[in-house]
């Protein structure tokens, strides 16, 4: 299978990063979102990232221009009919994703692979919304995408070997390291990371320590590059809550119960960095 053209759906933090690394690796990319302003914001982020690379001498102005040239903004899902691979990076919600995959299945060419960047949702269930479950796969990038090396690759129950190989090869071409993981809630990354973040929020909720103290303990004591509450703000508190809900529902164990403080912040619209306020406040 030869991938040349890619469509990235969702131009948020993850989608814009995925579109950037695909364009940098020479793929032609549609960057799609619901509104022009969202696509523009995604493209502006990419342009800013590339400018920083030019300033550091890692990229020439010409290279930056040709990377940007490979990116085409899209508001029309029908562009899926022109691509070999779709990578979905919309909100972490099963209903939204299955509806989208059913539409993409109608529009994309028969040979096209439909990948999802879901953090935690079952690939098998997303695949079941299509008539091509053998061509559906999890391609889980880490945030920030241009920096982080890992891509978790998750096969659904029906994913074809050839599809897995194609995505593994492409991950190498993106200059990333693929790691194969089975289809269980949260895969490996978020099954281990998110309960730690949730526990940090419980510690804050129960008044065990201040947010700064909790982050400082994990940074200096465990050598984590950032504390769990800072990381939660970075990921997005809505995404953290969705993932905890998926773990809670998927395993049915109380140890995955989302902290009420997390729910409260999300209800307030305090989603972290992307809204300017989460556990911390951002300019
Ligand atoms: P985000 O909130 O920054 O971006 C989501 C984008 O999707 C928004 O621009 C929104 O307008 C768009 N969108 C929503 N519904 C849509 C639809 N039906 N069609 C087209 N566009 C639509 O969210 P973020 O952080 O980029 O997360 C996206 C996905 O990536 C989620 O599934 C999340 O779990 C996953 N993910 C997130 C990570 C993180 O650290 N934030 C890390 C790895 C995966």
C-alpha cells in the first residue's frame, strides 16, 4: 500500500501537529475542521513552529515554504475521496468519532486507510461503524506531535496485517518510533498516565498539598519533566475527563473514577492551556 495523500480531521492541538509532521515528511495533506477559523488557527500554529525551526537553522526558508505548500485547508469532508489515508483527531467522544467514520467510509476510496488518533477509545468499536473494519487502525501520537517520538499503533480486532505494516512504515517515515499495543481502554500510555494525573487531582481535591507542591514533588522526586497538574492542563482537561470515563466504563473498577474536581473544572470551561485556564492560568 502506497500512501501519498493524507487528510487530517480536526485542526486542534493534535491534528495540526500531525498535519505538520506529515507535510514535513513529504505527504500532501488536507487539514480539515468544522470552521475556517479553526483551520486557520491550526495552520498558524504550524507556520509558527516552522518559523522557529528556521530561526534555529534546522530548516531553510525554502523548505518551510514547500512544507506549507503541501498543506491544503479543508472545510469539505468530501476531500476524503482524494486521499489514501485519513487520520482523525477530533474530540475524544465515541459518538462523534463513529458518526464521522461512517461518513468517511462512504466518501474515501476503497483502498484508503482510516486511522484514529484516539487516546483511549476502542478501535474495534470505531471500526464497526464502517464497512471496512480491516482498514481501520489506531495511530496514537503524543503531544506535542512535532517533538514526541512515540506513536502507539493499535490494531482493531479486524485490522489487516497489510494495513498495520503500511502504518508502521509510515510512522518511520515521519521520523517517529512505532510501538504496537493491543486494543484495550487507554492502550498503554493513558492506562498508566491518566490514573496518575487523576490521583494528583484527588490529592489537590482532598487538600493533601497545593497544586504547586504536587507538581514539584513529581518533578523533583520522580524526575518527571513536568508535574501531573501542569501536564493535565497541557493535554486538556476535557480530554483527561473523557479518557478517565473510558477507563472507568471499560474496566468497571472504582480506581478509575474521575475526580469530582476534574468534572467541575470541565463544566466551568476551564480546560487548561487551550482556554487560558485550568489548574494554572495562562496568558
Ligand atoms: P482539540 O480540542 O485541540 O481539537 C479538536 C478539534 O477537532 C477542534 O478544532 C474541533 O473543532 C475539531 N472537531 C470536533 N468535531 C469535529 C468534526 N466532527 N469534524 C471535524 N472537526 C471536528 O483536541 P486535541 O487535544 O487535538 O485532541 C484530539 C484527539 O486527539 C482526541 O481524540 C484526543 O483524545 C487525542 N489525543 C490528544 C492528546 C493530547 O495531549 N491532547 C494526545 C494524544 C491524543
